[in-house]
């Protein structure tokens, strides 16, 4: 067979060609476009009403796409349009990333001012919000958030996973509707969840604000997130695995319990963590259920309990310089908590993909 | 051999074992939680707010009055959420108008312009911003966005003041529906973008390559294949964002001035939304006013439920067709 193919001489040191690679010329051109737009933006800031760094950003973002298009001028209208769209899309991303970076930067830089050694370990029982920033802290809010979120998870995670199992494993007749209503439930406004728990639990059962009510309200918001993520995760399990298990004579219960769930255990943990990240920062429902209290307490039934979002909200409401600084520091802790949860979820989820 | 004649087919147990029946039963029960909870929310808010609907009827939705009264016959309580309802819709629409073009742009950027190794980083960033709590958006919006946005409002009013919506009764631009709308736009951008991105990523690769084969530019491929393909998903994502914006409480509470008058002048410092009304009045409400708040909550719940159901139907349909 081999001698039927004409010999093809490979030159001894031929480099494979990579036409998709950026050539030095395009890199230079792109850099030129950025530099020209940046200086034009500076010129606009110098001569017109736009001022400051933000003004320069806006001016640059606006002038860059046409300049990028002009570079392609000799290749015709379509090339120019395509280039302008490409540059505009990039600029849209930049202008969206700007506020996001600003949010994270502001929270960290302003929060750092109110931070001191005792911030994480003292409560506000003996200090008022106006006190100097080296007194008092947010320990009561941190423990409150942890307790409320853990209680909410204890309820919402099993229920969410069961909902997902119903949709994916049991595949009951109503699976489509359950899926639909779980989706709809994810749109329940957080304040409505709080109002509902207030109307049922606080008014009718406990007669006072408490952390359990807060956890119940959060679990309403958490359930759909867990259910939807867990559903996506369970769908990934290949039907071959299930068939193999059934072929060995396993019941559906033991197939689910011993085959499906162990396969995606880390994915299910991810769904739980994402659910926690979704609700840890909720303020509105907690204002109506667990409210805010200045003392470090672990009593979840009797009386209100602080949490990080309500700590931020309460300190913001006082409105003095020091209390607002406390609010920023509370935001920093909250944001850090959520980001850590998120990265944890990513790491666990990522590991799952590799194992599979 | 007589053996063959004696062989009868083994009896097969068809149907499920008892343990499976129990398992399926329990899972089904659990699966219906979401349905039950939704039903309970509607039922309880209706139950608590029933008196209000009986006393005020439709005027609870159409009139502009929030007066808890003095508790006796001389100054009866009067409630009507029209301004808050209008404010809810106005701020959410502003958010949608601002967010959707950016969502399309950013989704296209992530899916078709970013090198693959950076795409994962950006997508994680998107998810991360979706998880930023609304109180953080609120405090940032109040102290960082607002000073800038006031300047933008002034320019808008200066250049486009002839347009009725951009007029203001007094030159106060702080805490306006416009600013609340901008902040909401930022808040709904992650969810809208990630739905749009997901749909765009499913655009048929072969059709895109075919347009390239015919000599199309990148924009040509996107315009003729990706955007038409992703239309349904984009609408669904936008409506999911709308549902979020309608129910947002704390961020709006912090950047919007609660005024009980229907206000369509988006740059003026007056507005409100139902959710922030509930948060504002809840603390000091009389039992009767509390019922009115429950009724307002029911109205909000129904509004967002309808929007979300339509949204998830559209998203599901566009997924199925792909």
C-alpha cells in the first residue's frame, strides 16, 4: 500500500505554519490603536467638559472603535464594520468591568479603615456605632450570619437535592411542572419571602423576631438555587452507569444512593455552596425576621440576632462617619465570606470534572 | 430428552420493589416543596391582606395614598400603591434598557472574542458579581455611583430637558429613579449576560464555519447566525433580570427617595418601589398598615411570578429548539 502514495518530501527544518497566529504587524497595529485612542481621549478631556480619570475612560471608550475600524479602511466596508463591532464589544466589557472593579476596590479600601485586631472578635454591646473605630466589632454579626446560614442550609440543601432527584432520577409525571415551579420560585422577591415568614412564623408561632425565622426565609430563597444546580449536576451522570446498576439487579433506591450520588458528590457540594453564597448576603428578608441585635448571642429562638447584612444596614442607617466606616468593614467581611464560598465551590466543582 | 418439555419460563417480577415505591414517594413529596411553598406564600399574603382588598378594592392598586390614619373615624387610613407600582416598573425598565445592550455585547465578547484560556476567568468573574449582595451594591451605589450619576443627570437634563421624561420640577438630582435604574442595571447584568452567553455558546458551529467559508467577517457570522439563534434566550435572560429588578429592596431603598406621588420624570428625586416601601414602613407599621404591606407584597409577588414564569418558559423553549 505504502508505495502507491507518491513520496512527499518534507524539508528538513520546516516550521509548521500557523496562520491563526497574531503577526507582529497586527500586534503593533492594535497597540497603536489603543495608544492613539488613549491620547485622543486625553485631548478630549483637556478641551471639553469631560473631566478626570472617568472622563478620560469614557472618551477613550467612545473613540476607540472608530479608530480601530479606520485601520481596516482599505479592506472594505464589511471589514471596517466587523472591526468596529469587535472593538465596541471589547469596550462594552471594559465599561462594565469598570464599576465591578470599583465595587470590589471601594469595599476593600474603605473597609480597611475600620479594621483593627478586635473587629472580628468583639460585639457592639458596650459600644455605640459612633465610637472610635478601635472599639467594638462585628463578631455578633459574623456568628449570626454563620448560624442563620447553616440552619437555612440544613433545610434547603436536602430539599433542593431531593427536588433535583425527583426531576432527574424519579422522572415522575409532574417532573416538568416541578422544574417549572422551582424556576418560578427562584424569582420570589427576597422581601416577599421575609414577609411570608413574618406572617406565618413570627406572628403566629414565635411571637418575636428570631434567627430560626430568618433561616426559614433564607431557605425559601436558597432552595431553587440548590435544586437547579443539583439538577444540572445529576444530569451529567451517564445513563450507562444507571443501566449497569439496574442490570446487576439494583433497585432505583440503591442505584441513586450508591451509584449516582457518589459519582457527583462534589458537584452536589458545589450546589450547596452556591446556594449558601446566594443567600448569605440577603438583607431584606432578615430585616423582617431576625432583625438586628448588638450582642453576641447564639440563642436562635429567643429574640433578634445580628447578621452581616443587617449589621451593614444598621450602621449605614446611623449615618455618622464612624458608623459608615463600620458598614464598609462589614461589607468587606461579607464580600470576603461570599468570595471564599464561591472559590470553594469552583475548586470542588473543578475537581469533579477532572475525576469524571 | 424430557427435560426441555419441563422448562417453563422463569417468573419475572415486574413493577417496583417496596423500597423503590417508598423512595419514589418520598422524593415526589420533596419535589413538590417548591409548589407548596409558592402556594403557601400566595395564600398567606392573601389571607393577611384580604381585609385591605375588601376595604379598598381596586383603588389599592390605582390610587396614590399611603396614610395610616389616626386609628379613629376622623382620619381613616387610606392605602394605594400606584406610585410604588409605577416606580417599580419605571426603575426596572430603565435597568433593562441600560443592561440588555451591554449584556449582548459582553456575552458576545466572552463567547467569540476572548481567547479560550481567559474565558473561564471572565465567566467566573460574571458568576462572582452575580453573588455580590444587594446591600453591597446599595452602599456602593449610594457613595460612589450617585455623585457621578448626579453629574450625568444634570447633563441629560441640560441637553435633553425638552423631552418630558427628562424634565425636573426642581434642580435636585440625588436619589432619582434614573440612578436607581442604573444601579439595578449593574445588578441584573450578570444574570442577563450569563443566560445570553450560554445561549450564544450553543449557536451551531457548522453554520458559523459555513458563513466564514462564504467569506463572511466575524460580525457577519454573528449577525446572521448567532444573534438570530440567541434571540429567545436573550429575551428570557432579560426577563429573568427584570424579575430580579422588580423585587430588589435594599439597593433601591438606599438610592431612591420614597415619595408617594406617581412620578415619571426619571431624573427627579422622587420615586420608590413596592419592595422598598415594605422595608421602609415595616418597622413602625400599625396592625392595619401591616395588612396593607402584606397586600402590597402579594401584588409584588404576583407581578414577579408572572414575569419569571414567562421568562423561564421562553428560556426553556429556546433551549429545547437548540
